[in-house]
């Protein structure tokens, strides 16, 4: 039930940590200095903002790839909010036919999209109880 503590002088199953000698360390530093340094902007790490190591300023520049969807605006009756219908085709497991599935997303709209427009929406932080998406661009205006 309880395990007894191992003493320092007892052998353990874990391999011993390799100790590097001074000659091995000097060879490693010589190899590192022989390689040319990369000076491209992509390889260089982002510089922290002036005024200290503010990690929040650096992390705001590096956001991951956010989920993007393209859909049709089905309702624009709210102020600065549109309902976007996103269709996708799913292979039916039994009948092996493609079935259309529809999802509706409420998105924040500063661009003024109207009903019937094809828009690109991107995932964002919760803006209200139901809004977690933002309209990035209007791909195609609705035919009048």
C-alpha cells in the first residue's frame, strides 16, 4: 500500500545522467561558433515591447490560426449582428450519399452585410451570450 522511500545509496532503475567533460563542452561551442548565424526576420524571435519584458504585448502579436468559415447571411435584423448559415456536405455512413448539414452562427458585423451576402467569419472571444464570431470580409454581395 505505501511505498518506502529509496535511500541515496540504493541503485535506481533510471539511467544515470551523462556528465559532459570539459573537452566535449569546448567541442560543442566550437561547432556552434563555426555555423553561420541566420539573420532573416522569420528566424529571429520577436522583440519584447520597449519598457521591459511585457509578455502580453508579445503574445498579442502571435495568435494562432483561427477557425474561418464562409457562409451566407440569413438574417441582418439586429444591430451590428448577423446570422450566418454555413453549409457542409457529410458522407452518410449507411447510404454513402452526401447529405447537406447546416449550422447557424451569430457574428459581429461592422462591415454592413445584408441578407444573401456570402461572408467570411472568424472565431473570436465571446462577445455576448450567443456571439463568438466576427465578420472579416464580404466575399460576394447578394444579387438584387
